C-alpha cells in the first residue's frame, strides 16, 4: 500500500524539492508547471479509478485484493499522464530518467530505472510492479 502513496505523492515530493532546494538555482517554470500538472494528474486518476483517497490508507489485505486492479490501473493512469508510460503500456525510460534526475542524482535514477525495468502483458501490472520496485529500492526518493 505504501508504494501506492508513492505514485500519488511523487509530484508533491518533487515540488517540495524545488521549493526548498535553497542551494539549487531557481526552478525552471516549465518544470514547476509539470509538477503541478502531476498533482492534477494524480487527482484525475484517483477520480477515474473510482477509489477514494481517505479509504486508500485504510485498505485491508482483503480489500486490496478486491480493489487491486483499480489500484494498479490508477498507477498506470498516472504513469501515462506524466509520460512515464505510453498508451501501449511501454515504459518511457528516458522520460522517467530525465524528469526524476532534475530532483535527484542522475546516477541513482539511472540505476533505479535499470533495476526496475519490468514489462508485463498488462500495462496496469507493469506500472504497479515498477512503482513497487521504486519504493522498495527507494534510491533516495524518500
């Protein structure tokens, strides 16, 4: 369940890094716009999934099994809207690396992307497994 939160709040973490990165140069307005869009994308995907944010954190294992496909497809929706996955369910590794390396060391992101390179028959499953892998490996994301 924790890795689901990653998918929903990734843009918030990146925004926080932009806002509070005192030693960093001023953020590019295009980057800030993309992050703000990421927050909107997460909300859009949550609405499209039919899941409720306040109930996600309290899901039991049984409810997770029941809602598993909705949760996995919520993550896929977020990946598609952010450009991390195309409409055919293919991960866009260059986009992931480019976007995340603006906020974290590129070497760590490249390693993370390489280690979490899953491609399942179902795009929802792919997005979910990749997110789970990112969370488990953390690579400085949290």
